[in-house]
C-alpha cells in the first residue's frame, strides 16, 4: 500500500516552496548579477550558506526561531492561532531557506551570461526596465529559469534533516516522503520503504533527464 | 645501552601490554531515556574499573534495527522487554543475560506547572510524544491517552519525536506546550513543570538489558552489566527517577 498522503504532501511542499522561491529568488539573482555594491559578496555568501551548512544547524535555528516563544513564532501564533513548527507553513519557510541557493545560483549565472548589451539595446529603443525584463531577460534566460525551478523543486523533495527536526511527523501535515521512508526503515517495513524510495528515485531521474534533454535541445537550437 | 636499561624497557612494555589487556573497551547501546543515567553509571563504574565504556543512544526501535544489521554493540539497554527477547530469539543476544534493570516512569511536561487537567481540558496546541513505533515511552504515552479517553481528541495535536529526547526538546524549546516523556530525561530546572503519570494509566515500562552475542566475551560489557544490576548501580538508577527491584 503506497502512502499517498505523504506523496501529495511532499509535492505540495515542493510546489509552494518553488513558487515562493521564484518570486524571491528572481529579484535577488538579478540584483546580484547587476549590482556593483560592496555588499554583494556578503549577500552571495549568505545565499549560498544552505549549501554548506548541515541540515541540523538549520533545523536547530529554525526550532528556536519558529518557536511560539520567539518573536517570529509568537507573531505567527497571534496572527493565525497555530504554531509555525509542526505545521505545513513552517515546512514551507524551512524549504525556502534550504533550497534558496538552488534557485538563485542558476538564475544569477544566466543573468550574468546575458550581458549588458541586450539590455542597453532595449533601453535605447525606450523599453521600460520592466518591459525589458519580461520581453528580453525571461525569454533569453529560460534555460536558467527551468534549471532553477527544477533543481529547487527536486531539492525540496529530498529535504530530510530539517523536517525531521521541526516537522513532528504529523500525517498529512508534516510527514513528507523522506520522513515516511526513514520511519519505515527504522521499523523494518521494507516493503513500504521500497515502494516510496523507488518512486522517489524514478521521479528524480525523470525530472533530471527532462532538464538535461531540454537543455541540450536548446543548445542545439541556439547554435 | 646496559642490561639494566633493557630490563626497564621490557618491564615498561610488558606492563603496558598487561594494562591494555586488562582494560577492555565496550560499546553499549542505550535507549534515549536512559542516556543521562548511563553517563552517571559509567562515571561511577570507572572509579572501580579500568574498563572503557562508550555510550550509543537512540530510540529502542532504532537501536534494535541497527543490531539486526550488525552494529558493533556488546550490550543493549532497552526501554522494553520485547526487543531484547526478539534479539534472543534471533540468536543475536544471550538468553541468560536478559534482566530488568529499571522500571520507567512517565511524566506530563509543560512550559509551566502542569497537572492532569492541563491534559484533559484540551487547552493546548501540541502534545509531544516519542514515536510509538520506535520508542516504548511513546507506547506508554498512547496507552495513557487511551486510558483517559483522550486518544481521539489528542490525535490531531500529537507531534512525534524520533525518540523520547527529541519529544522532550520539543517542549523545552517551547514548540510544543505539552509532552509525555520519561521522568529520567527531565533536567533539574524543568522538574517543577512536570506531573507524574500514575503507573496504573499504562502498562508497566519494564526496561531489560541483554548481552549481545557479539560482545558476550567482552569483559568491559559483562562488568558494566553487572554493575548496572548491582546495589550501587540500582541506587544510581533510582536517583534518576526510575523504580528498581529494590523498591
């Protein structure tokens, strides 16, 4: 019997996180690609931190930051009447932080490789910066966007350590696939562990295959 | 180099060899609820023995799975009787060595002072317990909720820790407002915020130890197991809030 609630929850978490990351990560990556400020390396380093930090460090800080006794967690509790830890919203916040570099870095390098020339050409034709962004930057950087979206989505699917620490293993709310697999292995339910693990393996492979195939095609097309 | 110097070297070398032969080392797998107690037991044990004891802690279920997969442990201090028995049946543990070393106590823990009403009135967001599939204290917590007729109401508020230590941390960090945890994991500063669950609310938590076949000849493991069951060891265990056969 496959645990559909865990699968659906995981897909929802990845979809929510990726959407938020797209909205936050695009301006951030654009700023990083175009700024000449001295604070750039600091922001770059902060953005890349989740790549390096163990999930336990993130999980530990989130456990404290999201707790109802902290300012953020307390504000959320008074606003919504529920706590951030052990909730889907808390997991979304955790995933956004955890997958941030996977959204920002591909976009950053795509924006950088675009160069100033198309932007200056558009500006000389009196296109507004917003217009330029939507009609020049996004179409030109679609491979960067695809890579960023797919990597963020896939990375969130595989999130484990942080969720283990702030999730609380609640079916339908915080019991994602990776946690379900972990528990099945610990309790010797290898049948169920196999079913979920194989599903995740196949899905991840197919997703990456799609990315590499489309990337290759577009390279051919541009050449 | 004179003959006398050589004699010294030989003497030192042989003493070193004898010492290292006498002072054995053992890996002891310990259910999380008993971790702090084991650390105190090891400290007391080291004062009367040269053996070295390394503690590996986790939920009973997790350690059991690790032992099935050949983890290099010599002695298993479980939080139940079932897993040690199963290990004996599968030939991984020594039947004659299986003994009850402690009777566990469950407490209700909160962010402030608590009593039974804190649980029964339902005025809380989250109740942290250890995962009942892995941890005997989680099983006792579920039995307590059943006994009080709360299992249905509390179901949506349950958050599961990987072991009783994580359930405890969830409450202490303020993320869960209530928890049902082992009395022994509660630090002195949090003891005022606990209410002891009457033992009639759940099946007795009988904690058994067992020598694992792989470590059956390990002097350090045998010595430590004997110490845990000794009058001195049992007194240490009582000081951490467990019941023992002494009382």
